[in-house]
C-alpha cells in the first residue's frame, strides 16, 4: 500500500478527497490517502502552498511531491525538499485561464467598459478595430500562455508571445530571451502576463519596459504580482502610457485595503480567481504521476529547481 499525505487546507480536502480516491483506483494504485501520518511512512505528498507543511525533512521515505498549484514559487527554494516536485498542469486550469484572459482581452479590445459603465445619454460612436488589427502580447508561452495564445489566434487577434527558450505556437509570432523582449513589447497593445515568479521575472514589467509598450497599452496580470513593478505601473497609469490594468495577483494577498490599486479608476482588481485547479481533472494527473513514479518512470511536469519553475 502506498501512503500519500494530503497536505492542503480543509477546504481542498473536501473538494479533492473523493476525486483523488477515484483517480487512484482508476490508475490501479493501492493507495492509502491520509491527512495525518507517521512521517516515516509517507511516500508521496499532495501539496498546496496554503497548507500547513513547511518542513519536508521529517519525511525520510518521501519519493515525490505533487503540487496542486501551477505556480511553485513558495516551495521551489525550500531546502528541506530533496525529492522531485511536480507542478500542476490541468485541463480545467487551462480552460479557466483561457476564459479569464479572452474575456478581459475582448473587454479591452471592444472598449466594453465605456459602454457598460457610461449611461450618460451621449450618442458617441466608437467603432473598435477588428481583432486582426489588435496586437496582443502574451508573456510566457508555457502550459497556460500557449493555450491562451491559441485561443486568441482562433479569434483572429494579432498574437505575439515571449518565452525563455525558443517556442513555436501556431499563428503566434514568438520571441525569446532578453533580446527578444524589447521587440515583443512593441507589439503589446494588450499585454497578458503568464510568467512564473522567479528571480529573473521579478519586476519584468519595469518602468523602462512599460515605456516600450505602445502608448495607451492595457495590461492583464493573472501570472504573479511581483512580475510588475507596482510603482512603475501606477506612474504609467497616471501618465496615460498604460490606460488600464486588470490585476488578479499581488505581492501581498489579499490585497491590503489601503493599496492604491483599490482606489485607482484605471485598475480592475480580481481576487486571485483567474483560474483554479479543478479536482476532477487534476486528480487524474496526481494519480498518473504517482503511478508513474511507482513504476520507475519520472513524474510529468517536474519543476526545474535551477530555473525556479
Ligand atoms: P509554465 O508552463 O511553466 O510556463 C512558464 C512560461 O514562462 C514558459 O513559456 C517559460 O519559458 C516562460 N518563462 C519563465 N521564465 C522566463 C524568463 N526568465 N524569461 C522569459 N520567459 C520565461 O507555467 P504555466 O503553467 O503556464 O503557468 C504560468 C504561471 O501562471 C504560473 O507560474 C502561475 O504563477 C500563474 N497562474 C496563475 C493562476 C491564477 O489563478 N491567477 C492560476 C494558475 C497559474 P520556456 O517555455 O522557455 O520555459
């Protein structure tokens, strides 16, 4: 019997417990899924950064950790974790992110706020361009960024994407590395941030890089708060370099009540809801990964601890 510790909050247990049991059975695993155990008996851990677990050194027979989250910045540098760490790549997470990003891109593209928020009896006609004439830049072309880019291509947007290593995404003009970023930014009428939080990506949208965007750019950040230099963004919003930002993630969450983003009339705050891991689909990856590890294969979507994602 394989002992698997579920180290995530109570709320997650209520959602994930039954789908995980079902998925373990479907993979033919003889699994003992527990919320507490003698640490020496634990072989795998299903982990969420919002849970209680900080010190992995007590689990002397641990073989692998599966994160329920795609973003691993809270665990990747944990020195007590010495076994493979797999991040979450889930079709439900992907679908949710596509819907959030496409929704906000269309909102900006069509200037929907102008119509929705303004009922002032003024008959002002603004015809938006077609999607083919609107450039959207997706920073990060991983599991989520590539999926969002493809959805935007399907809507006929002029899609540009940027990643660390060279990538090919059908219909997307791809750039990579530091050298590719300056050119990519010039195509950012609407910018979507889907990068992980690492030392290299912190403040990637600095004052200088924001200045390279077309004037009047819009920014959508469902990636991580530290990707943006907040002071630089606030200054760019005030100067009109950026006309609006939709922010889902922040350096401190929940976003403090007195943060300027709450007050700013050119900022939409959403409370880290862009996309959630969906228990029914995610449980399948957890089970598949543990089955793979038990049969001597490597787990899928292993985090590269050197690059931080
Ligand atoms: P992923 O598959 O690991 O993709 C990350 C992408 O970022 C890759 O294309 C990678 O380049 C690129 N990248 C990383 N460091 C870079 C750098 N220094 N320069 C240029 N590109 C760099 O991650 P994912 O599954 O798509 O998730 C992305 C992020 O979304 C997560 O890390 C998390 O922070 C966030 N997220 C947010 C929510 C929410 O609800 N708000 C939900 C899920 C995830 P390569 O392709 O060359 O490796």
